[in-house]
């Protein structure tokens, strides 16, 4: 065999040996890189909410009866949101978007949890994630706190409503206009035939910059539920009842009528049961996040 072929074989053999010595994961995303990406995109997508006062509950709308007299008509037909009360909140930051499957699955892998596949038809990286239960939603926000050293947590019911109402505006929906466009251009879920969840920035945000706090997917908050809590709530940073049977959920969903997508609407679910509910987290910090 000519020498040049011996040389070529030697080069190919050496090349193969060097390739074998290289890690096959050099160009493959690792769990560590996934965690870093999720943390960074979470921090990049936090919206600062300056604290202040607002009147929490069903603020209603002025209407006139047949005699021309004005009266306050409730937006909601429920009674648990009727009691109007003044709330003062400290500043905080909140997720611009609902937590996605990419983000929740990364948390699950890092904490050795099984990948939750309920609703697997919609289990796509950029679609909002359904939580296994309230405790797992809380664990996700706690994981963000551990990863960042910041005071991540589930939003309180008051924080959620204040943010959905763009710092307490008297608007019934968390859309760009505060109302529902009957042509379906600004909300997912009221009488829409497309009943599946959608990507976080599909519809425009509310004036504060938050997407899909009305419609798309219901969201857990921190508070235990009590029907009469509004009549006993503390005025400053209310945290909900000390105990309860169910946890508050907010925001309605693609399966809800417009009444359930109201920013004032209160619903609840047992904390240990999966009920197709998602979340967004807050950071309880008085100044904007910089990283």
C-alpha cells in the first residue's frame, strides 16, 4: 500500500480518536444551561408594580333605571366580591407571562420531580403550564427564590387583582382596553370556539404590561379562600385567612364565560388536586429587579 494511504489512514484514525475524546454534550443543552436560561428569562420578564392604594372588590358600573335614576350595578353575580374595602400594597414585581411548560419542566427535572403530563396535548415549551396542584405551584416560586436569592412567591389575592387592574383601575378585564372586544382580538376565553391555551404574548397586555390575566388559563394565588374574607381583611398587604379548605384562583380561562374572566372574580380549588390551573410568581421587593 502506498505511503500516502498509510498517512491518510493514520490521520483518519487520529481524528476519530480525538472525536471520541470530546464530550458528546459539548453542543447539547444541559440541565444547568436550561436552569440558567429559565432564570434569566424569568428575571427579564418581571414587571415592576409600584405600590399604592385601591378599592378591592366589585366596584360595579353606573347605570340608569327606567326613570333615569342612577344606580351601581355589579359586574359579578357572586356575593364574595361585593364588599368593597381599601387595600394598601407595598411595591412588588410580577411575571409578565404565565409560567410555561419549558419553565415548569426545568424546575421538575432539577428537583427530581416527574414531568407532569396532565393536559399533554398542550404540553409545549411556550404554552402555559397546568400545575399538579397548589403545593407544586408554591414550590416552583420557592425554587425561583432559591435560585436567585430574591423573595419570589405566589402573589397574594390582593397583589393579583391590583396588577390585573393596572394598579387598581376600575376596569372589569385585564385587557389592553379594560373591556372585551367582541371580535376576539384581546382575550382568550369567553365565547371563543378555540378553547385551548395559547402562547403568552398572543394578545396585547393590559396597560401595566401583563399578558392574559383575564382568560387563557386560571392562576393560583397564595391565599386560602373564605367567602367573607373581604369583610375582615387587613388594610395593609393582606395575606388571606390563616387557614382554609380551598385556595383562591383568579383570572378565568379559555373554558370560562366572560363573567369568570372578570378581574374581580374569585374562585377556589382544593390545594392538593389538579384542576387545570397555572400560575405567575411575584418578587416581594420594594425596588425593580436588576440582573
